[in-house]
C-alpha cells in the first residue's frame, strides 16, 4: 500500500475526486491511503478575537523584496511536514519516503516517474502551495524534489497532487483490476469506438471504421499504430 500525505490548506477539495471510482475502490481495498495535514492546524491566532468569531490563523505574509501577492510561511508547512514524516511506514529508512514540492519550474512529471514512484516508495508526501508560493526555507529542513505536472501555472497545488495520486495509483497491482488497462503499455489508438455500429445524428450516419469489424487482429493493430 502507498500512503499519500497531502499538505494543503484545502483538504476538502480532494473529496469529490479521490472518493469516487477507481481511487475510492483502491482505498477501500487498502491499495492506497490518503492523509491530509492543514498548515492552519499548526499556527496560533495572531490577534484577539471576539467570542463569536472564528480564530484568525495566519499562514501567509508579504514577500521579502517586494512584489504582489502573499507567500505561505515556512514554519506551518515545516510542522505539517514533520507530522507527516512521523507517520510514514519506515521512519528509519528515508528511501521509502518521497517528499514532493509542487512547482511550475520543477521536473516534468511523466508516466515513467509515476511508475517509478509506484514501485519504489511506500509513502509520498506532497506539498501543495497557494498564493505566490511557499517560503523556500522549508527545503533547508526537508529534502524534497521540485515537480511540475505541466508548463503552466495553476491557482494551487491541489489539482497537480490529484494528478500525481491518480497516475501513481493506477500503476499499483490490482488497482485497475486488469493491468492491460494501462493505455500507455499497449498499442492503443487515440480513437476508440463501441456499440452501436452505426449512430445517426442530424440525418448523418456515423459508422465504426470497417477494419475494427473485420476480426483481422493484425490489420487492427496496424490501424491502431497509425491512428495514434
């Protein structure tokens, strides 16, 4: 089983994805587990509150050197990471734990990396940033890898964390049921078809390519390789 430890300000944002379909079943069958750590749980109120108000738990501040936006403070993240690392399966063997810092400038995440993670690590800790980023001093305390899911910038690290969880989880034996379902490991076309053989839309007949109905597996494989 792989345990994903997610450091995030918005743990509820994961609910609708990881509690449905394949990832939900993988958790139920104890193939994977997801634990969440909110940095706000590691700070104290910074100003006196009225009894009817929620405590103000500050986790960000203005960036040194100027510039727009706010930066997440280091200490709440460090304390959340500390708690996550203590919960990893093998506290004495750091090789079984991977800590990821999500960053647009990090190493490009790929299927190869996902496969490596699924085989090598029992615990994957993912730090989800927000605002203008996270105080870089967390990297002085914990050894981690900068990782990016693509050449673009998102509002936060929660979506990339879900992508990583999905890509890694589906490579764990038994998660997909049939390992042949890994599209990247077989000769699969980008175009697929199912019944009925002919559909009609606005008086136009749309048919399945004849080669897929031929029963000639050699020709079908050739068509799939060309149609990629």
